[in-house]
C-alpha cells in the first residue's frame, strides 16, 4: 500500500482492502460444489465471499474482479488466474466460486489469493486457510499420499495399498506392483489371500508359499481341499456345448517341462484314458465300463492288446499277443474240480 498513497482511489482501495481482509479471510478457503455432487464426495471449487464498500458505504452493482493464486505473500508467479469476471454486488455482499484446479494446490507451501477490483489490486494477499474438508484430510497426512504417481496408503514403513497412475497396477504390501493386482506378504508365515464364509471359517486361502487351501486355512500341499462331506474335484470341458471336442483331465510335467503322463477324458473317443508321456493312451475305460490296455476300443470287459503275465515271482504264466496261453512249469490250471494241469502236462 505504500506505493499507492497518492492513488486517486486510495480511499476506495483502503476501504476495500480492510473490508476484504476483515470479512473475507476467515472464509476464503470454503468449498462448495460447482455441480451437484454425488453423495459422499467432496465438492469442488472455492467459494469466496466478502463485503465491498466505497467511502464507507456498501456497494451495489456489477464489478469487474480478477482472482489470482500464489504460493508467496508478495510478487512471484501466479499459479492460477481467473481472468476478468463480472461479479454482482448487493448491499456490499458478493460471492464468487473460484474454479481453482487441484494441480494449483499440490504441495505443502502456503497459498495466497490476490483480488483485483475494477483494476485495483487489494493488498495484502489473503492466505488460504484450512477448512473442514482439509482438516479431515490433515488427520491422515503422511498415511495417504495422492500424487502424479498414484494413490498410496501407508501404515508405518509398509505400503498397505498402492494404486499406480502410470501402469494402473494395484499393489498390497508393495510400492511397485509387478502385475495388474499383486499381494506381497509381510512375514514368512502369513496368508496372502483369505476368503471366508459368513461365520468366518476359511473358504479359500493362499499362503506365501503359493499353497492353496480349500476349506482350510493351513494347506499342507500345493492344493489342499478339505470337507466334512464329499471332497470332489470337478473338471468341465466344452461347457458351451459347441461342435468341437475338448478334453478334461490332469497332465503331469517333470522338472524339464516335459509332459510325463496324463489322466484325461477324451471327448472325441468318449473314453477315460491314462498314459505315460505326452500322447500315449495305455489304459482306457469306455462308456460301457469296459477296460482296454493297449486299445482305445475294448471289445470285452477286459481287453489286452499285447501279451500279459499273471502270477508272482518265478511262477508267472503268459498270454501271448496271439492269444496263446503259456503256463510256467511251476504253475497249474484247474477248470472246475475235475481237470488239472501241472508241470506243463495234462493229467
């Protein structure tokens, strides 16, 4: 104001400055919605209210005002500028919603509002004070961080929840989520995920070893399913019932990533098959319950395509691939109660 002592509007300016400093500063940082806010959301925009006087009398009429936001009390570069705007003043009272962007409020530096009325800048600038919305946010300062990097909830030194604005990845327990959603345990024996029923009993858990428990919160194997009733694993292939053939089953792979076996329902042949290797069908059960070894189309209840042995130790006899029966010399064959074969002779 020193430089404005000889300004022809000094009396108007002084009255304006004092009136604004006294009446406006306490409410300078109130917020109200620019549009209808959704329930539970914080409204946007800053509602600036004041009383304007000239020569000690309240002003009525339209005034050209301009609002600027700074992070210093004097000089500096404006963080935001409203440009000239016409404000209606009634009996000295006016209110204007300032659409200050959140980017101009980032950081911890004090913000100051500079007001110009009909080309006259009112000094000093008004510091923007804490209001209820900001007071609520201040109670969690240091625990919740919102920045250009994303949203972070911090508990002590642990990143409880981080949402990255760069990758859109969500991480729990880690500041750098390697996937769209990841959970990092904070101790060696902790559960990573637990889904419980209404009575709080575990429905599904995953621990830090990657073990999954179904019906238990302490899985003992890679997958551990427990039930007080039946414990069944359901594999449903071709659930859309299209014209193609899809198989359901379990395959086994060794430490070199080579498939070593499988138990599969083959939809095209309508059989359940077991085999060693990637594609072998060594034991097969068809839809009538017939069992085939070496054949996927057993013709009898038990059908072996190849030779077969029975017995134990040195007393094994053989069915050859041609259907012949070769009895071991130590073996015997009885048919009914009247016919006996021993030592290779009929007697």
